[in-house]
C-alpha cells in the first residue's frame, strides 16, 4: 500500500472532519416525514461529493412511494456510483446509509445534535457521526485522497447508499435483487461498515449475526372489553390465559422452554470454543452497557456465546391491555402477546415457527379455557454466518494489522442487519462487516459520537483494506 | 299513599320528559375540562328547579380546585337542598349526580347524544338519561307533584347532588364527613338511585357491593431499555419475571391462587343459598352482555354468586412494556403489572394486601432472578353489605309491590359504588340502593337510554317509597 495515502489521510483530517460536519448538519431523519426533504438533500450532498471527486458513474434508483399512515410520500433514492472500471481489478461493493435516527436537544443531548462538536476527549459528537455518515464519508475520503495524489484506486469501487435504513430499508431489497445481474454484476465482495467494535479499544471484523423470528399470540374472549367488577369471576379472561401461556416460553435464566429449539442449534466444537479465548471484552463493559449487574452469566465467554451463538427469547409486551399509569379495572376482550426468538445456525425459521406454534397451542389446550388462541410468526429474518477464512476477511484482517498494529477480533453480533443477508443471497458473494466506530458510540442514543481517531484511522483502514483486497488471491 | 300522586305522575309524564330533555341537553361531562362550565350550568339548572318547586333551603358546598394535568380548574359544587322540616317526620337523604360520561356522535351513537330522543320502543335515548339525570329528576318530579297537588311530602327530603361522580367524586368524601353532624345530622336513612335492575323485566333492591383492592407489581432489571438482539440471553429480563409471577395469581377457571384468600370469605349458608333461587336472571342475559359464551359457570346461581359474593382476580395490563401494533424488539427495563381483586365479606383489605404481597414475593424469590420486585396496593375500597331486613328496605320492597305488582329481587353487585360506603360510615345510617333503570341501559356506552316506563314508574316508585318509609316503624 502507498504510504502516501496514509500520510494524506493523517494530514487532511481536518478537511475530512469538515466533510462530516456538513453531512451531520443535514438532519436526514428518515422516520419523520417533516425531514424527508432533508433526506433527499443528503442524497444530493453525497452525489455532489462523488461527482466532484470524479466518480465514473453516478445513478439513482427510485424505490417509489411510502405509505405513511395513509399519506403517500416519496422514498429517498438509492444512490449508485462507480469509481474505476478496470476489468483486471477486483470490484468491491460498499453499502452504507445516509439517513439517521431522530434527535432532539430536549432528549438530553449536551449539544445541538445536528452540529458536529469535538469535545476534550476528541470525540466528534453529532447525530449520524458514527451511524452511518462517518463510515460512508470514510470511503469518500479514500477516493478523495487517491484523486488528490493522482493515484488510481487498487480496486474498482461501487457504492450503494440508501436513505431509509433507520426505517426498515423500504424498497431496498427489490433494487438489490434487480441490480444483482445489472449494476452489481461484476461485484467480487461486499463490504459494509455499519456496525461497531465490540468494546472500545480493539478493532474487529464481524462474520455472524443472529436472526429473529417475531410472534404475535392473540387470545380472544368476550366480544367486548368488560368491567372487572361486573364480570370478574364469571368469564374466562383472555389476560389470564395469555399470561399462563407466555410464562411458559422462557425461564428466568433465559433458557427457552419450547421443546426442540436447542436440538437445532449447531453444537459448540472445541475449535469454536477456542475462538472465544482472546476476545477483547470484559464483564465491566457488559455491566456498563446494562447499567447494573443483572447479567445472567459471569464469564465473558458465556456472555458472548449467549449473545452470538445461542438463541434467546424475549417477551416484549401486550397489545390490547391497559398500559397507562394509574389504575383501570378493565377486563380486556382481546389481547396480543408479542415475543421474539433470536435464531442461530442451524435453526430454520419455518421449523422454529412450527415448534413454537405447536407448543403454544398445546399449553393453551391444557388451560381448559373457552377463549380462543391464535399464534403466528409476523416476521422471520434468518441468521447470517460468513467465513472468516475468505479472502475478503483475510484482507481486512491484514489491513487492521497495518493500521492498528493488532490482529482484529473476529466477532459476531446478537442483532440482525437484514441487508447483509440480502446482498449475500442476491449477489451470492461474501459480505464483510468492517466497523469503524466503537461499541460505546451510542448510535441510537443521545450524544452519538465517533472518536476522531476512529474516523481518521478508520478512513485509513478502509483504504488499506482495498489494497489488501487487490493483493489477495481470489479463490 | 295518595292515589292523586300516582295519577299526577301518569298524567304529567310528558312534562317530566321535557325536564329530562332539558337536563340531557346540558353536556355536563366531568372528565373534560372543556365541558366544566356545562357541569356548573347543570348544577344551576337543578338549583333553579328546586327553587321553583319551593325547596326550603338550597345551599352549595365548594370542593375546591382540581389539578388536571397541572392545570387548576374549579370543581363543580355539591348541591344540598331540603324539602320539609317537620321534626315529627323521618328524614331521607337522597344522593345523585348531575355529571355524565363523555359522548360523541362519532363514537357510534345513532342520534345526537345530548338531544333526548324517544324511539319506537319508547326508550328515551341520550347521555345521562339513565346515569344519573333520570333518577335525580325522578325525585324532583315527586316534589313537583306534591307541590302542584298541594300535598306535603310524607317525609323530610334532603338532597346531596354532586357533579364529579364519573371522575372519582373528587372532594365529595370530605364534605360528607364534614356535614355528617351538620347538614346531614337529622338523616334517618340514605337512598341512592344510581344503579340498575339486574335484568330488563324485574325491579330490584340492591344491598351489597364487592370491594376492590388494586395492585401494582414493579419488576426492575437493567438500568435502561435494551435491544433484544444485543442483550437477549445475557440479562435477566423483567418481563420474564413479571409473567412468571403474574401467571401464578389466578387459574384459567377464575380461582384465585393466593393462599388464604378463600379462608376469609364468609361461608355460604343454606339460607343464603335459597336467596338465589328466584332471582330474575337467565343465562342468555349473561351471554348477551358478554357477547358470546366464554362464561365460566353454566348455572345462574353460580354466575350470580361468582359476581356478588365470591372474590375474583383480574389481570389488567402492564405499564412500561411495548403496547402498540406492530413489532418492536425492546427488552423493557422496568415493568409494572396491574391486577385487582374484587373483595367480599369478610375479607379485610389489609389482610388481602398482606397475603398478596407475601405470595408474590415468595413466588418471585423462587425464580432466582437478579432483578428486583416491589408490590404495593395502590387502592383498597371495602366491600359493602347492608341488611334487607332494615325498615328502609322493607319500605322500598312494599313500594315496588305497589307500583309494579311484584316483589323486587334482592340483589348485590360485583362492582363498587364508593359513595355508598362513605355515607354509611360517615352518617352511621343504612343506605338503600333503589335503581330506576334496566340492566341494559348502557350507562357508559353509546346509545344510553332510559325506558319511558322506567322513568314514569320509577318516579312513582320513589314517591311510593317515601310513603312507605313514613308508614314504617323505625327500629
């Protein structure tokens, strides 16, 4: 890799921060129709940056209209761009998003969320700094450095930038599948920088995500809500049945009680066990994130395995019951219990649904209630597991060593990033998750930040990764 | 009793309906500050009616200000009035309320809720017709009839009319206790017409109400709401613990699982058992009210006993959990389960709280969770049981026979009417619940109605009751 590139990044970091400042100043909140024009402005900002840096091709795709509570509003464009068209080089597809979570000073921010501020600890504070404007601009910084230095990029770079990630990526999947044999036809691997280091000190590469199956359990009883004074003791109350069944799903120690679930979980081999030995994570980091010591496991390895490679079941709430402060003596006529299961290899979503439905129906039948129960899976997103031996991971690992002088941790995550699976399935290419920010960036919280060093070193890392990719021998 | 009185009521029913029409036209919704002036207007309407009929004394008591979400708004007055001051006569205190439940045409009313309309089945439809403007005006009709006929009332009548009954009777109790030895000092018995016949065909006298103890069970875990993807399987989830404990409170067949609760319930004697033999109530009435056949018991006697004389426990909801439509993968950090127990003689609220708290804490301890649980009783209203052998009940029973040619059913109710207990405790006098409307009047629903016959015969009944009281030998 060219040392010129690393030097350029180091020397021009103030300009890169200015670029991030301009991006943060555009409140591209995708969940608020009142900010939709800002999301469009943000798309234009990125196109202008790419144009100024001489991208070979910039196009947009229109995902159509969004139905927002009956109001039809236009979805922001998917921005596609290409830098370099050399058939002798590999092509890396970079995905990122230019919309952000909502943020209001009144939520508790110490500064105006849409004004990038650097504090004494050299943290760049502002909404979108880490999620995901910093990483997206990191790639653009790489392009700028090469153009300024008169260097060609070592690979062909393709961008796919969306503006609805924080609002369900509406319309994205269709375009990914449509362009798989079109705009994305020559892609060799996909790189996504939209997650975080596990902790705060050591970079990581992420090769796995849990899936999620979400369930709605509806118990219907009386034809209308009843007064508990008049009817208490005389009718089968849906809430009683709902609690009876939902309480049987998971034990207080987190063990899922649905028979057959753990039979599908890939056994933990000694080899995999060893991969947990040197992960940079300590119990105090979990305590800090949770805010106290209500953790189930006391060993780091058990915590990480519980988060990454074992399923979990959480009860989220009830629709149709009383939820306000105060006292209300209603007997709700129809209640919908919500819960979800985080899934891991080799759990099949259809089989999970089958086991859950059978168990729930069996448990309900035992109650002898005259009410009715209906259980359905409202959403099933599969887990994702990539191979850290693939050349794109090896290249990223070398790039981390080059920039950070440390071997990255190989991590998985407990949550899901659906676009990862979409790219893998649509393009049939390996996807790498290469985070720029730290585990404490507070992506969806107040005072979201990206450390200056993560932004600067992270820009170097993205560039270094492209050089290692170019040097790697593809399989 | 004077036949003239009965004839007068029969002949002047259109004028009485006009009076009710005027009252219904005043939308005295106490829960809506925007209607507070209408509640005051309604108080003036009643005072003017009483003044025009020559009441001996009309006073008001000011309950002070109401804190409505931080806004201070004046509470409507308690209207006190006296008709007759003869120390040789008994004095009956009549309680009623002049405020109403909210009502909007858009809620599904077939007519404008604040315009009294008589339909083909001679039902007087309008908000407050049955709850409680009809009964309050029934008493005023009685006064009018006597004044017009030049007759003295057979007893002294005292009125206590409030305008906040549908909003927790704020300020009333203090005034009742204050006036117990003042305005109400010479009262011999209290009569409240603010409930309903059990069914639709037969009048009843009500001599018992269940109490209610309301509980808040708080489970606290992590310091903040967590993402189930990142934390599922690694922390003790408050929802899991809450469901585990709340599911142990009551069985699907309605049996309370808290040890010791049933030990406090007064045993059912053969004598009491017989009082259920001839109550005018049929299973189809329960099915109609519930909207289907999700009833627990199949015999009328069991249904009525479950409603009136046995306790019940209902789960109402959860504060702090996800309650909207759709999917949300939150792990709530702090959840408050709400449930209540309907209490009956001889359950003591303090003992109920003690048993519930012990049981809940014991069950929580079994879970081995690191979360914390706190249980408290937020409200405890005692049950009420009067004696149907008391002269005021005997008088009311004779009055029913005179007007309806049938012996009334002696009923209890499953809900609570707190003012009943307040009057009994503050004045140490027997309270009679003497309903005017039918069980299907829909007091808090759309299309609230009072049948013309119930209004007219009910007015006769209230007058006849006063004559029977006068004739009765007090103990």
